[in-house]
C-alpha cells in the first residue's frame, strides 16, 4: 500500500508535468507578442493549440482524479498539501467539463484573433478584427454553457478571474463609487489644472528604455530571474517564479506612457517572483486571483509610483536621464503633472480617478455582448457613446477606441473588472502596510522600498492560492474589501493639490 508521501509525490509529479506543458505554451505566446515573424501566425496557432490540448489531456487523466480522491481522504497531509489537493480537485472537475476538441479550437481561435487584432490596430480599422472576434465570442458563449452559471451568463466568465464575483456584486460596487468619484472629479476640476505639457515632448526611445530598466530594478525586480521586452500592449507573463517576463511600449513623445507601464508591469512581475518556487506547478505556487494580481501592479504604479515620497528620491535621478527635458521643472510641478485629473481616451494612461470609468465602460459592453444586446459590428459606435456619456470625450478612431486593449483578442472576457477591484485592494493593503511598517514614507523618500516589498512577500506573495481574495484581505486588514480606503486616499491627494 503506497504511503501518503508516495501518493502526494505522484500527484506533485503529474501537476508539474502539466505546468511544464502550460509554460511551454506561455513561452510561445510571449514570443508571439514580442518577436515572432508575421508569417508564423498559422503554424504558431497550431503549435500552441497542440500544447493546450496536451495540457488538457494530462489535466483530466483518470489516474490524477483517482490520486486526488485518495489523497482527499488522508488525514496526515500538511495544511498546504491539503489545500493543494482541494484546489486541484476543483480544477480537475472543471477541466473535465471541456472536450479536447473545444480546448484546441479555443486555443487556435485566440492565436488567430490576436494577430487579427494586431493587423486591425496597424490599419486603425475595427472591421479587420470583427470576424475573428465573432468566432471567439461564439466560443466564449459556448464556454459559459460548459462551465454553467447562475442568473447571468457573464457570471461564468467573471468567476474565471475572480472567484465568487457576479454581475450583481459588480453593479453594486460600481454604483457605490459612482457618486463619490463624480464629486471628486468636480472638486478636481475646480482647481487650477497643472501644466503637464513638459511630459509630452520628445524623449529618446533608448533613454526611456534605460530609464525603465532603472525604475524596475529600483523596485526590487530581479533581472537574474526575469527580463523586459517591447510589445504592442504591455503585459507580464512567467514560466516559473525564476523566469518572469515583462513587456512595455514606448511613445517617444509621451514620457508617461512607458514609465507607468514599467511600474505597473513590475508590480505584476514582483508578485510572480515572490511566489514560492518550491510549489512550482501546484495551486499554492500560483497567484491568488486576478484582482489580487492587479492590486500588486496598481499599488506600485499608483500608491508608490504617483506619490510625493517616491519622487522625492527619484526626481533628481530622472533629471540625470533627461537633463534637457526637466531642467526647468521642479519636483512639485512634476508631482502635480503626473497626478493631473482629466478625462482621456486611453485606459492605461488614465489618472487614478477617471480610470474606473474606462473599466466600467468595458464591463458594460461585455455585459451587453453576453446578454445578446450588442451586435459586434456596433462596438465602435457603442464605445463612442459610452465614452461620451461617462467621460465626455470624443473617440477619434478605432486604435484609440475599441482596439486599444488586447484583452478581447485573448478571449479575456470578465477580466476588466479586476482592474478596479485591484485598485481598491491596493489602497486597502497599502493603508495597512503604512500602519505596520514604521517610517514607510521616510524609507520611500530615501529610495528604499525593500521593507514594503518584504511586507508584500510575507502577507500576499507567499500564500499563492491558499486563500481567496476576500479571505486574504480579511487576514491582512481585518475586514473585507472596502472601497472607502480608495475614496479617502484620492480625497486626501486632491485636497493636497491646493
């Protein structure tokens, strides 16, 4: 009779085999979005589909199911081992719902859809993307039936990124912040708008690249266990916590584009590098949820990266990189400029306040798609209407409109709400870190963020999927997610501009 230890090792070996296949797929996807030649599109789609199919087969073999059932009955597993088995059983049951034919079809369609999106962006024409998007949306609708759902079809997809979140809950969250954010926007608009024109002048691509690498390293990202490259839409992926890939994009006439992209993606990368390598392939070696992942990127991007304390140290360094552009700009004017509140077209470049309108617009459109209330050909028009309604801005073209985000080409419907949830978690976590880390602001003013990273490693990164988002939030802060911290944080910042 095999011992529990022997059975657990069999299970562990199988999950790590699955992880190897999935990460091989991830390497191909990373290459597709960074260096892959254009003519590779269709062969790459098949290669990635083959790996997706292999991973699915290995994830649903009867032997794994039997192992999980046997292990679930053992009483001599450690806490982490029990959690791994519990989560793997849930993952196994979900994977069993899919056919290998569907998995392969979905993977091929996503690859083709991504390349169609790339072409459409180059042509600045949504109609080049629409046929591929239609096929992908049809598959995602099929997926909602495969997964099953209660009340709303879109709930099945939301649950893939944030367990337990629903349309009703999100509607309530967005409704709860709508008036406070609108009031803050009115207050911000009454103030004298800072001059940010110096951020929109020529900045050398090479110097921006060097500056971005410097910033990422300053935050604690380990370049011996990762790297950064250029992509059409910035993203982070990993092949283990010892191999994390960041990407960014550079606009030579906009300093903010790359800088906050680097800070944002570095936050994702630091989380991935902080996951326990000993749990490679296991659930407790994976991130908690997308909203917790986004909390890490938004925390470094905004709570740190748009703070006075951060630029107290970094602004003189910035001047060394760009002496001509910032020679007549003082630290306070720079701080106000990077925190300017003004409705805009591009989500990734939006200020902390209006950013959530961008998220809500995408959420509204996705809901409409899965409620059969939105014909895909009408997305550009609906997009323009929503931007006019929520932000009062005119969408000038498809590239800066409905083609600006990569997510739909990946089939990532249900992802966007995690950006807002992540921002709220980030502020709540940061408020707790300030309580627990003596002199945190002074440390950041001196260019030292090591204690903050250490706190995040201890309180968030090390746990993997051990806890749900809400459980983790309660463990760290003593309460569930509470958007009041975000509202208070923004209110304090806006009042400080006077």
